């Protein structure tokens, strides 16, 4: 999974951004569940998912702070 750069993420609509955030949070939950039951084979997916989630949350926070100011 290639990391998108910030300019690609900023082009997403608010609805798409929220949808991806919810999807990644669900994916992280599923990954933790798989790890707890010893079914997880690709542990590197944790880092990839957390990184992408952080990027999406950063873009979302930038939008919120720019509308408040």
C-alpha cells in the first residue's frame, strides 16, 4: 500500500475523508482482533494503517481549524 502524499489527501471531499477515517479505524480494530487470536500474518499493516490514519486526521484537523479562524 503506497502512502498518498498530502496534496492527494487534501483533494478529497469531507465525506470521503470521514469515510476513509472510519474505514481505517475499523481496519485497525480488526487487525488488533486478528493479532489477539494469533491469525495476523502481516504485522506491517499496523504501521501502514496508523500512518495513513494520522495523515487523514491531520488533513481533517487543518480543515476544521481553517474554517474556525
